[in-house]
């Protein structure tokens, strides 16, 4: 049955496999069946999945290249005169042989190609990805009907997330390409000229790359031109209806509520949501979209569904970024009713906009434009006149009030994660049923950590000096970030340990309970099903067969999730808009598909699901803040947390030198705690022999011993750490923390025991044995 069900599924291949045969009429990133500019709804879903994966990879490569170019010493390869001429004559003019230093440059042929080859390859792939992304976004802007995030978070979220990813990637690349002293432009020009000298031809794709570099001298202006003329991103249609819910979810009091993100009771409804409206329509104010029965009469499955957090809460951090990036990309959308109010409300909660890792921009500054430019953005004169003042006011309000609100949110999330961990430890089988709550809480944790990383130490110069001096720095205390990471690591470790139990429980739920719900919904759709597009009807009719096979051992459900995504985009397309308005069962089907996609991930990739929900790469990529604030704070106050930080860092594939530095500092702290403990024991032993123990020795041991024991326990219980390869120099490796601790312990104990056994005269003392009793206690 499993093989039969899998036969109808299209498995997602790696984007790299689509680059075998270059064809100028098609993308190297997409299957040959997808002609550029001719996406239907199902192909849009598949292309979206592929491009998002490729875009995330490009972001990581761009961050690495940016760091390497900043640190690279150009002078040994490119004499000053050569470097200046390469930039001045870019892209038309060629570097001539008469330029001073040309001979030295020409002798560095393979070194130049090797140094800048990865950067050039990145630009080629980014230029190709950009074209595909713009075409897909333009296609989705035309194809999608009403953008209802509550009904279809998969479709609307995928659409806006791709636009946000597009903006982030090219703002990051633009930071390396912009300006007359651009190192990115110099590296690309040097690679091209050297390719002509050594290989006697221009490198592949040079025309597209050179045009790309010139266009992104001013990255935000280029992005706005692309999205205004080609995409027309419908950010206002998608997000303005969420304004009441966004305001309620952003209130710190909402997150402090015991029912929010609780594993024990259903969450309160957000004002203005469809769930709140449905609850108000049911007598007594309770009930779900499907049933008005009292809670005590609901089945276990209905109670589990009732515990799911609102879609907006699970994506709260992303929605805020979608709003700011969306209006930055398409400022003309500010003419829509409610758009300015939504933007200002979001900007009151941030004064730094994270791009990637340690690179960010100031959003308020980007919206401060000349009056004639604002008039093009906002049609109403009164709103256009008020807009600059609203932006200035929101910046000041964000600087004054956002740090306290976000510190409160981090503290609340520590409590939520602690309760989730306790509940999961008591009942591991409940992990599958509480998976939406767990994923939503981890996603909020990621958003709060990313906010902390981008805002800690930042102070826009537009904020008055007295306001900057009055800022309470304790609101950025890394202790709460450290606690969030500790709980996230423990939950991740629990999911890894209980993965078979989670998979079995989720498989049973998917193949029995959710299958029954799906069949019940389909039974209410005979007329509407016949009116669906043929591909949607086919996907819908085959879905119960695939769900029935989900409980099979070692089920692989990647194809099922892709088919669910295809079906979501088919139902969200404009031709189905009328059907959605009149068919209640069809409106219930879209959230059900989102539920099926999430639940299927618990079966074949639970750890990846948790890792993606709590992707902390912005923190680990910002190495200064991670090492100097979070890790240093953990070393001092709670060294056992360093093990959790190391585990998360290795899971995120951070640079090997960073892991080595973390291990080196942890080894030093381990040695220090051992030395303090053994010195205190030696002092106690000296006191038993009649000597006077130095003052404070007992207090020193009382402070060091609990930290030492907690650190040893954390190392003993930690799973193996997978250390990523660092280029060709360092291969991937596996670190066993328990063995690592044993080596450190043996080394430091040998040194300490030598010191304890040597008397001041240099003689070795004999062990003290108390007659008729035990030896001196350790």
C-alpha cells in the first residue's frame, strides 16, 4: 500500500540536479516541464518550494562571501593601480597591459581565479535565481485569489516569504556591490579579466553578471523598480485584514496569559479572527468551526485541534517582517486603506530591520523620502503629508518602548517553553498532538532572538542623544536569550530521543483521525468538487489514499507535502474564489491541509521540523554578540548552558573555528572550576591537619562546585556533536562530549593532584587516613 500510494507522488529533487543541461530558454534551477513565465498553480507550488530552498542556500553563501571579501587582502594579488583601473573601467573598459602593475597581476592568474571563483559563481546563480523569483512572484500575484492568511497560511505565507527572501538576498549582496570602493565589484572584475587572460574567453554568464552588478549599486531602488513594474506585490491585501489580530498578539499581556501556548488548555481567540467570529456565533461563546458541542463532549482529536495556536501567532515574527519588507518593496501599496496604519504599528516595535546574520538596515530611514516621492506612494494628499511625521514618531516610540515589550516577551516565552518541556517529559506521546504549539513557540523564540541580535547595541543617530543615554541596558540582558536557547536545546533533544514515538503517534493520527475528518469534508463537497479545476479534483481524490499509507513503517512523506502544497495553491487560485465564498466545507479544507502538512513532518522529519522552527543562524552568524554576550555570560553564570549552545550551534552548521573557540573557552572554564574546587578541598584538608585555611575558601567551593557538577552532567548527557567541515582544510568530525570531558578531567586532575601532593619543601605527603573512620571526604 505504501509503494502504491508513493507511486502517484512527485518527489522533490535537489535544485542542483536541474543544472545538468544548460538551456538558455529554461532555468537551471527548475525542472524542464516548467517553462519560464508559464507557471500554473501546481507548478507554482513546486517552483516555490525549490526556489525557497535555493534562496536560503544563496543567503548562506552570500553571507560567507561578504565576510570573506571584507577580510580578504587584495593588495598581494591586485596592485593599487590595477585595482583602481578595474573598478573605474567596469564593465565596458578592459584593463590594458600598459597599466602599472599589470605584469604582477597577470602572473597571479590561477591565484586570482581561485580566490574569486566562488564569488563569481554566487553572482551567476543569484542573477538566475532573481529572474525566476520575480517571474514566480508576478505569476502568483496574478493567479492567487483573495489572500486570506487565516484560511491558507501555506499559500499566503509562501508567497510573502519568497518576496522577503528575495529582498534579503539582494540587500545583502548589494551591501558588497554598492559604492565606488566595492570589493564585490573589484573581485568580479578581476575574475573576468583574469579569465580572459588565462582561459582566452569571458567567463560564462558575464553579460548577466555585469548588468546585475551595475543595477545593484543602489539595491533598494533596484528592488523597488523590479517589484513595482513586474511583481506588484499584494502585501496590503494579505496583511491589512490581520491588523486587529497583530495588535492583540503584539501586546505583552496576551503572551503572558496562561492559556496562550499552553499544552494544557486551548488558547484564547485573537480579536478579529475567523475563529473568534465563529466562537461568538456559537451559543456560550465556545466551539470550533466544525462543531458547537460543549468541550466535554468533544473527541480527543477535536480537543487537540482546539489546542492549536492561531496561525498568526505561530508566524508573528514573520508577519512583522513581511509587512516592513513588503511595503519597502512596493511602497505604492501604502495607498491601500489601512496600509499606513499597519506599517506604523509594526515600526513601533522595531528600529532595526534584520537582513541576514549581523547585517541589518534602519527601516524608518528607508521610508523617509522626499515629499514628491511620498506623494507617488500615497494617493491621498492628507495621508501623504502625515506620513513623514508618523514615521518619525514611530521610530522614537520604538526606541522608548519596544525593548521593554520584547524583554517581557522573552521572559514569557521562557515560561512557556519550560511548561512545554515539563509536559513533554511527563507524556512523550503527547508531543505529536502538541506539535503545533511546540512549533509555534519555537518560531516565536527564533523571532525574539533575532530581534535581540539586531537591536542589542544599536542606537539610530536620528534618536536624540538624551534618549539614547536614558535607554535601560538591562533590557538587553543576554540571560533571557541564554535561557531560551537552553529550553530550545532540551526540547530539540527530547524530540530527537522520542522521534519513533512521535512518528508512530503522528502516523496513527494522520491515517485514522485526520483521514476521517478529510473524508467527512469531502462528503460535503460533491457539487463543489465537480466544479474544481481537473488537477485539484485529481489531487483531492487521491489524498485519502496517501493519508491511509502514512502509518506505514519508514513512510517518506515529502511527496505528500508537495501534493498538499499543490492542492493549496489550486484552491487559492482565482478560479476557486467563488467556490470558497459559498462552500463552508471548502473553507475548512484549507486549514486542514495546513494541519496535514505539519503533522506529516512529524513522521519522517521531526528533527528538521524543530530545527527549521528554531533556526538560530542569525545569532551564531553574529559571532561577536554570540561570543561576547551570550556565550561569555553562560560561561560565567551557568557554564552548563554552554553545552546547549554548542549543540545548537553544531546543529546549525556554524563555522568550525567558532566551535573550536567555544570548546577552548569551555575547557578553560572547566579547568578553572576544577581548580577552585580542588583548592578549596586542599584548604579544608590543610585545616584538618592543623593549618589555618585561607579566608573565603569554603565560599569559593560552594560557588564553584554546583556549577562544576551541572557542567559535568550536561556534558555527560549531551548527544554527539556533528562538527561541520571548514573547506578543504578541516574535515567533518563527530565530537563525543562525554569523552571530551573525560580527557579534560584526567588532564586537569593530574595537574591538580600533583600540586596537592607536593609539600612546600617539595616532599610528597602521604594520604591521611582517619583511624577507625572514613577518609577525608571529597
